[in-house]
């Protein structure tokens, strides 16, 4: 993963870390306690991203980057004002050294804008952003302020894009084995250095937290970060390659965006937000297993233990029907709990009935055509269901 020199995304992250530590030092020295705490918290994500990138791809940056992070942490623990400011100032100095070092070395290889966009998985992201946006409408019981929508969706897009880019980094070996679609991805096809994708993913993830924490609220930023880390570390790095239940547990990552939207609109997490989470959680396995049936041989070639590979087609279709039944039941709960009205219920029953019918047809005859039909409908299903949620409080 080592490269000749850092790319533009790591340079931007390093400059952000240096600027954030400087603002923390200045606000602390000026006695601006509330502002100082906020600015200090916002300096941590780019510092952590810089250390991770240095450790994995640019070891010559590690001493100064690690020193900046450690000194910044010590400054938070030291109570003496003079020592506190001195440690923070030293942290700033180390961050400046690290930032300057990112501009040294041979010119960084360039990658195309199209490849960077591909790293963010825009098709998947669009559905995640839609569920996050609709979660905002449900939480606000109407239309949230336009500025809040813009900032929240931008922050959520950065988190989703960062997680997807890091997913490309981890999965580049199996992407080469899973057919033409994944073999053509930027890292699998070796059109982009791995270090560039790593820097890009870390930068987007760090800036997502900074934006959401500073402009929305800390809970929203934390939820977006948790979803990011769960997808990258728990699902991609661990579950995907170790258990046929990978998508069941790992599906929790894709269910986080509605919580992000709810928290942005309300500043808290209430019980109704859990129903939105569970709807996406129980929707994920039948949707993903329908796709896995279509590319079962590719998963087998890459030795990924997806359910159709490990348990077979019949067991998979049974699980699809079982989860579809639970999904339809869960979609009724927001109406039963009084969160959403009759318009939403009608949409949920109609959409869920079609989903269940397609799942039963697949169980009776597991053809590629029926698996593809269920997979493509599942995407439309979730989009329409969440739009119905968003419209219910507006029209009601």
C-alpha cells in the first residue's frame, strides 16, 4: 500500500488537522471555554485520519502525526493552564511538521474524477441518503429547515462515501475474483494506487464528523461515524469473510442513515427512530440474498461464505421469505404506535404485499429471473416506503 508521496486528500486532511489544532490553541489561550471545547473536539478526527494513513501507507509521516495526536490528547488531560496550552502548542507544531511532510517526495500519481466517484458507490449511496432524508421528515413531523437538510445530507454523503472507499481498499483482493463488474473497479483494475483510495476514504470520514458535529449536533455526527466504522470494520473486515450470517448482522450499518436523519431533526433518539432502523435492518437480508443468488458462483470463486454458497439455494429462499414476513410486520409498527398515519399504512401493506409475493414465487421456483425481479423491486420498495413515511406527516 506504500506510495511515493501522499496525495491531495491526505494533504488536505493534514492541513485541516494543523488548522484545527491552531484554533484550539488560540481559543484556549483566549479563555473561550465553550468554543475551545468544540474546536478541540473537531481537531481529533483529522488527526486520527492522518495517523491511520501514516501507519498504513506513509510511515515517514508517522512520528510527527502520532506526536501531534498524543500531545493533543495529553493537553486534554492536563489541568494546569500553562502546561495545557504548552502541550496543545507542541501538538500544533507537530501537526504543521506532518502537514509540510505531505508535500515532500515525488509527485503523487493522479487518479481520474470518475474513479473517485466510483469509490463512493453512488448508486448505493443514493438510497442511503434517501432513507436519511426521510428520517429527517418523520422526526421533524414535517419539512425540516432547508439549511439543515443540506448540511445533514452532505455530512451523511461524506460518511457513506468514505466508508465505501475504505470498503474498496479492503475488498480489492476478492473484487478481482468476482466477475467483470467488480474486476473493473479502480483498485481491482489497478487504475488507482491503494494509498490514494485509503486517503480519500479517511478524509471523507473525518470531514463528515467535523461538518455534522459543528453544524448539526454531536449525536448526528457520532451516529454517522458509528455506521461508517461498523460497515468498514465489522462487516467488511470481519463478518463478510467469516460467516454466512454476514449480511444479517452487517446490515445494521445500512440501517443507520434513518437514525442520522432523525437525530439531525430532533437532537435525540426516540423509540420511533428504532422502527425506521429495524425496517432497513430486516429489508437488507432478502434484498442482498436475492443478489447473492444471481452471483452465487462469483462468491464461491472468491470464497466469500454467502448464504447461497454455504447453505444452498433452497435454504436461502426460505430465509428470504421468513425475513420478508418479519419486514412486512415491522413496517406496520409505526402506524400501530401512532407515529405514522393511515396513508403510510396503505402504502406499507401494498408495497409489502408485492414484496412478499415475489419472495414466495422465488421460493416455489428459484430462477435467476425471479431472483433478479425481487432484487430490483426491493430497491424500489424501500425508496417508495420511505417516501410514504416522509409524506405522511406533511400531507396529514
